């Protein structure tokens, strides 16, 4: 896929763990070592200097576009077909590679533009530079990011599909993009944690609340081999309930009635496109079975409408789990004292974890998964 060369109109200045989020796990076997920007070029065995580092400065605009600026390598010509290449991590389809024309932008500088109109599939995209010289594209390193336009971004309320792209440095120090593509979308705002429950405020995009609007907490469970239920490792749309309220997990397993994953619903308080709801913790605790159990949060805009996943996407933080931390509070239940608290998944979706009396709400396995993210 090749993107347009059109520049954006505005570019702003600058025990037991059962919850796993595998979508962001790194697919690359290794990555080149990262050197300091001011380190001199290392000499190769053939006496020639090693290729200089390529760092790309990124500027985001409020519409969702990104501009990449990098310094052209000295002594290397830039062909007419030079491109900044984005590759979806783990993808191998035609649409899993996007080539952005890379052209001159002042003395010794090159520029590529990712317009907001170019759709990127949801996931993590590695960034490369292809100078059209017949060599393999070279991995880009992050330069200076100006993402101020993403902070408290407010897209048009009637937008049908919301695209979010945030550049970040991977654990190996390379440049990558985290992309989301959602429509409709329920953006999480203020979150209030209280002993009796969780109050969430947010805003709907691409859908309008109507009669029967409600929030839904859906247990992320699949049947285990012994008949007990366990936590699924999927937190995304694959478990999304349809307009009738039947979840994808229920359809896939054929479970229904008492065997289907439980759902807790509460009404929405609505003002325009803004919504608020309070989810009592005891309703979740009463349905706890074992271990650490996650519940995914959705908004159903109206009776019979398809539900919308609640997530926090409209800012400059690519991985909310590492930044936003909420307490897990004790809740008395028939099974004993449980601990219940909200958290963001590796996809920045909002969820709640219910931990049993003998299972602290540990995130050790998720930290291991998070450590594997990025390349």
C-alpha cells in the first residue's frame, strides 16, 4: 500500500495469574543494538564506516496524521522511489505494509507524511527507511516526538471511524507506531475508585445514546477442560457481544444460559454524548469463581444496539498500563475477602480484575508479557 504525499494542513509543535494480553507481543527475533546519538561511526572489518543511525522526528496533528523528518545519510543518494516503510508486526498480508513517499525537505533532510485518511490496522507497526538503493530497508530509531496535539484530543462527535496512531520507542530502542482503528468508540475519561464500586465517565464517538443505554461488564471466561471456567487471553473485539447481547465467546463455545460468561449491567447517566455509570463491586464479587478474573467493560448505546468497547486512546500515551494505576480494594463475598480494581489492558481497553482470597492481584505475568512488547 502506498500513501499519498499530501502534507497535513497543520502540524503542531511538538500463585496464579490468568490475565494475559498477547496481541502486543513482539514478533521479531532480534533487533540491532542502539548506540548513543553522538557516538562516532564504528569501523567495520573491511575498513569502511558502519551505517549511521537513522533517527526520525515525529510531529502529530490533531486529525490523527503524522509527519516524519529524518536526516539523509551522507554520501548516499536518495532515489525517486525512496519511502518510509511501516510494517504491521506479525502481519503478512498486502495491507500489512504501508509505503510513504520519502522526499527532500530542506538541506539534508527528508520527510514522509502519514495522512489521517490512510487507515492502519490496529496493532504495532515497525518503521523503516528504504532509500531505493536496492538494499534492505533500515530500521529507524526515534528522534524528537512532538505529540502535544494528541493530548486531550477531541475528534468530531459524528466521526464514523476513529484512527489513533502514537509513535513510541520499543524496548530495543527502535521506532514503532501503536495504531487503533475503532468505530464507534467509547473514550474513558475520569475514573473514580470507591469502596463500593467504580464510577466511569466517558464520551461516545460514532454513536448517540438513546433509550436503554447501559454499561456492561462481561466476564472474560472460556470453559476449561475440567468444566471450570478460566480467563481467556483475548481482551479485544473477538469477545464482543452482538446487538442481541450474545458474546463472541458464547457463540464460539456454544455455551448459553447458565454456562455462558456472566454479564453485569448498569444504566448510563447521559448528557449529550457524555456518559457516566457506577458499577458496584459486590455484583462482580458475587460471581467470582477462582483466581484472578478479568471483566471487560462495554457501553451499549441503546436497546438492541451493538456494544462499544470502553478504552482510553485519545492522548499521547501508547501503553496506559504502565502509566495509569488504580488500587484494588477489599470486597467481602461469600467466598471470602476478594480484591477488586480497574486496570487498562495492553490494548488500552478498560477492564476490572477480581482477585480471590489467596490470589493477590499480581501483574507479574503481564509484566513479563509487557517486557516482550516492542522491538
